[in-house]
C-alpha cells in the first residue's frame, strides 16, 4: 500500500504512479534519440499537474534526468560548446525571470517552432551556427523560452545539430546544456517563490525512474546507424515543431 503522505494533495495514486513510469519511458526516448522525452512528459503533466506547478516541477525532473544522462555520457560532452551555451544561459535566466509574468507564451511557442523548422529544412543553416558566440545567443534565447514553454530541448538540439556533431557528442552535449538550463530555471522559480516540497517525493521517484530509462536508452543509441539517427532526428524535430505551431495558433 502506497503511503499517501508521499503523494501531493492534488494527485491520485494512479496519476502518481503513471508519472513515475512515464518518466522512465521519456528518458529512454531522450537518451536514444536526443530529444522528444521532455516534450512528451510536459504534455502529459499539463493534463494532471496544477498549472502553476507544471513548469517548475517539470524543470526539476528534467534537471535530474539530464544530470544522469550527462554522467553516463560525460566523455562525449563538447566542453567548449557547453561553456559558450552556459554564458548565454545565465543572462537568459536573469532576463527570463523578469519577463516570466509578462510575455505571452503562445508568441514564444510560435517563434520556437519556426526556428526549429528552419534549422531542419532551411538552406545552409549549419553555416550560420558556426561559433561559440552563436551558441551563447542560442543559450540566452532558449533559457528565456524555457521559463514559458518548459521543454526547449528541440531548440537546443537544433543548435548543436547545425554544428554537425556526431550522435554521441550531440546527445551528450545537448543533455549537459539542458542541465545548465533547467538548473537556472529551478533556481529562478524558487527565487520567485515557488515551493517544491509538496512534490518532493514525486520529483525524486521520477528522477530515479528516469535514470533507469537513460541507461536503457543509451544502449539503443549505441546500436543506431548514424544516417538512421539523423533521419529520425529530423522527423522528431519536425513533429515537435508542428505541435508547437498548433498550440500557438489555436489560442489566437
């Protein structure tokens, strides 16, 4: 029998267990394909978690999941790119914290979706994202975005994909960048007054199950052919971008 003390008041036992299981699956997806898991998890949480808690709780869970993914794939992280991304992200967190209550999320979703689609299908995009300064700008913009839309993994991955990193470096550096981004977001929401303690056990158990999913996902990543991997990345990025477009337009 599950101790109800561990479960937030706004949540049933079934939802509590379901989110823990979903965290395992979505982490496996992110570890094997680089992206997708965070967006799926956010979409489901939006249906069952109180509105004001969705982004900060999702951010804490994703922080833990990406820490595990980064540790497992630490040797493949491109540290120079990560440092540039970190520099931009710090300023993005400072600015995003000021704007989080004033800018419309749908506008940001639309901009994000357009950028992702252009990064995948636009001409000669890789020549435009070719320096640390470009990553710093991307870090700033995506960290502002994550305060509003939560899952900006597709945006961050599209930056690194433009630099033509091999699949292991791509997944590892993307995960490390999301650690930076989610950590800054978690701190910002705490400073803004959000209290994480009612969701503590949910967060810890989702992180633990996510780590298991990461281990399984890395096994699949090592088995995937490079060309097949890049093809699936394009497909997943496109699907997620179209979903963001739909979400932004339906509110108009």
